[in-house]
């Protein structure tokens, strides 16, 4: 299975954001596709993430980030080292537009975590 197929499969497993939260407050700016990610407090103050996108590969990228960052303390999310994305060769297979979108997702998710900390 190729990287894109794997991302699309991951996107099918993303914890779905409620339609009511597909709004500007939860939209990731800087992505060509529409992407929404919501962080809400969970048990023990850990952040629980939900998300969605109107594009399958972008939904998969959001799902990958959510899988790694979900159910972590806000400070850990804000400080997370996501260098593994480069190590697994993900970024080299993304178009410049998707790469910019991925960086926007990372920065905005971390920003939301900093505000929640």
C-alpha cells in the first residue's frame, strides 16, 4: 500500500468533528482544502481532538496528527516533536501546497494546545 492510500485509510478512522463545529473557529487557515480540527478537554485535562476535511489526503494528514497528539496533556502537544514526518519521508511526497497545509495544521494545533495549557 502506498503512502497516499495509507493516508486515505487513516482519514477514514479520524475521530469526526461534529458538523456544528465545522466553522471558522475550528478551521485550519493556510490549507488549500477545508480542514477543521477541534481540541477539547478530556479526562485529566488531556486534549481530545476531532477533525475532518473535504479532501481525502488532507483528512488523512489530519488523522495522522490527531492519532499522535490525541489524549495528551496540552503542554505535551504544544511541545511535541513531529520530526518523524520528515523521517518517514512524508513531506518529500507531498506537493508544496499540501506541505504548507501540513505545517499550518501542526502550528495551529500546537497554538490551540498552548492556549489550553
